[in-house]
C-alpha cells in the first residue's frame, strides 16, 4: 500500500510535470511563430515572440520553486530525487531554447524589408527537426522511454547538417551578390540559433536517457559505433 508521503509526492510531481509540459509548449510555439514570422515577413508575430519570452522565464522560475519545495517537504528517495533533478536541468535548457527562438524573431525583424532570400526552405525544415527533437525529448521523459530519448539525441546530426548546408549556400550567395550581404548574414545567424536550439534539445535527451538508464548516452553510442567518447 502506498504511503501518504509517497502519495503526496506523486501528486506534487504530477503537477510539476504538467507545468513542464506547459513550458515546453510555450517554447515550441515560440519557435514555430518565430519561423513563421520569418517566412511570411510578419512583423507583428515576430514582435509577439520577443514580448512573450518573459512568460517562458516565469514558467522556469515557477517550476524551479516547485521542485525545491518538493525536495524540502517530501524528502524523496534517490530514484525519485533523480527525476526532480532532471526536471531542474530540463527547464534550464527550455529557457535557453526560448531565448534562441526570441533571437530568431529579433533577426527576422531586422530583415523584414529585405528581398526574398535563398535557404528559407532549409531553415524551415531545420526548425521542424528542432521542434521534433524538443517534443520527443519531453515525451521520452514523461514516458521514461530511453529509445525515444536516444532517437531524439541522434537527430542532432541532421540539425548540424542543415547548418553546414545553409552556411555554405549563403556564403556562396553573398560572394556572388554583395547586395544580399545583410539578409544572408542574418539568415546565417538564424541558422546558428537553430543549431543551438537543437543542442539544448540534445541536452534534454541526454539527461533523460541518464535518468532512465543510469548510463551516459555518448559512451553508449560510442561503444556501438566503435569509437571512444572524448
């Protein structure tokens, strides 16, 4: 029979997870709106992304406070404590992902009056992969699915590939038409923000994998691929 203490902890953790999902949804929406504002040259939407970043920051602080309270009041056992600590790390990455989405919107505002540029399609595709990584990493945490966490982790290679392609394409484009330097440079920055967004999603997947298995995913994948993790 479950103890009252464990029941109270379970309820506290359920509420924290609800808040975590809300924060992840805010970040996902922020990224999608930032990219849409870039695609459609939507000045209003880009400004809204920038303005709504505070909501993500506040959600991070709310979750951190709840986690500290549950640790202090419930004294969870080691396994459950690891889950709470993982949440604390996840929200840090989510907050930084929100910052990257805001950076994208900020740079989109700078090039609203620029002519249409190449690589927008690649940037949109890159953003979709990043959003997928975020959602799958959070789902892996909620469902304690190590396989899904590993799949999300591996998708970082796709994001890195997009970044290299976009960088190279825009560099060639700028060299052929110096008048497009401002817009092209801004898109390179946007691709870089997306690459960092993907890195934070990878961090979440890595931490979730460790929470579930007690193993370091880089070491595990290094063994599978036949090289040592550095």
